[in-house]
């Protein structure tokens, strides 16, 4: 049992739930105009499923856009999958929410930034948390723990 709360992880989980809910609502009701999503994720993980040619073109990170042409969007508690057109060919990709680095809906000036977690088969959750805490401890500027949403609020 831990002697402190892992607030950083709690916040990450809550923010991932926002993305999960937005995508789930899109599955149920479609994407209402003018909403569209820019989703950036790590591609260099074994739990990201995408064609090898796309992984070669985007060896570390990739941004996809969900706006007009996307198909078969599916959302599970841990992943989402979608079919997109790349060079005229439809390709399915599956992304775990823990691989996300950014989510943006520019139509309403809303964005989230994530610290992607290592895949479960690479690092355990305790090792990931320890590594994250060690990195933050070594940072002189510890303002990265503060999340502000003021820039996205309507005034």
C-alpha cells in the first residue's frame, strides 16, 4: 500500500476518460459539426496496431484527424480503433488510450496533453510511476503538475 496519492496518475486517468467519452459519443451520435479531433499518439509501441508501412512512415508518433472521412470507429475501455484512408487505401488502426500524447478539438478550442504510459508488457505500472516521479523530481520547473483550463473556457 502506498503512503501517498498518485495525483498525476489520477489526473491522467480522468483526462483519458474525457477522450473516451468524446469518442464514444461520436460512435453513438456521429460527429456534430463543426467538431473535429486531432489525436496524436505514440506509434513505436507493440500495443498500437497499424499497418507496417504506416509505422515505417511514422516511427515514433502520428497525428490523425477525425473529421469527414473516417469509418468503423470503435471504443473499448482501453482502446479505440478507426479506419482511415491513407494514399487512397482504407487502413484500420487501434490505439490504446495510454499511448495518447495529445487530443485537440480546435472547433471549440479544447485540448489535452498526456504523458503516454509505457505498454504493460514493457514496464509495470509501478515502474512507470517511479520513472515519472523521478523525472519530475529532476525537473527544476515543477509547474508541469498544474493543469489549467482557463485558456479553453468561454468568457
